[in-house]
């Protein structure tokens, strides 16, 4: 049900994680623990979350309006210097997604030529369990991945 969005689903989830206290805004505090980024991976801090848009799922069309019902695909990567620290953070976010997000409104401020937007994050679906990816050869940090779909739409 996403339709046209001013911001990507990853940006909406990024703001939801910041608003809920599960992540830090790297634009407000540089290199804070559990800074959350979309589609780019900063070298610092060690404790970081990177969200990427992935393939979602279509659930068919409404018989009344013909609007396509869609779930947006997302991958969250948790990076940490110690394996158990990243795993615990991934588990905490998984729990939040499964148990706490129902009809959450998320507002993203205007930036440059992109207008502000308010979104309804109805829920997360297809929330998998965190996948340990091991230690990255490039950064020597441990990584965990969490793959989900999200039902969201733009309100304004």
C-alpha cells in the first residue's frame, strides 16, 4: 500500500529507530553508538546500524479500489566490535519490531529539495531472526543481518 513516497522505506525506518531510542541520529551526534545509516556505511563508530531497501512483496490488489497492497523489503545490518554486542542489539530491535510497532506515525523533516513527510508505519511483517554474518575481513567487525518487510504509507 506504499504508493509514492517522498522518502525511502529505509529512511522511514531509520527515523522510527531514532524516535524509539533504539538508534542514534548521526546528523545530530557524530559517531555516537548505534548510529543508524541508510544505504551507506560510515567507517565510524564501531556500533552502527545500516538499513538498505530490498525487494518487498505484493499481496494483491484491493477489490474496491484496485490499489496494490505492498510490503516494503528492508535489510538491517548491525555492526559491532564484539559478536555478542551486535547479536543482543539485533535481538532487541527484532523484539521491538514484532511487539511494539503498530500504527506508528513517523515524521521526517524537509532536507534540501526533498519535502517533509509524515508516514504511518503500520507494522513490520516477515520479521526474521538475526543472521550472524561473522567478522568482516575489511573492517574486522562482527555483523548481523535482520531481514523484514514493512507496511507503511505516506500521510502528508
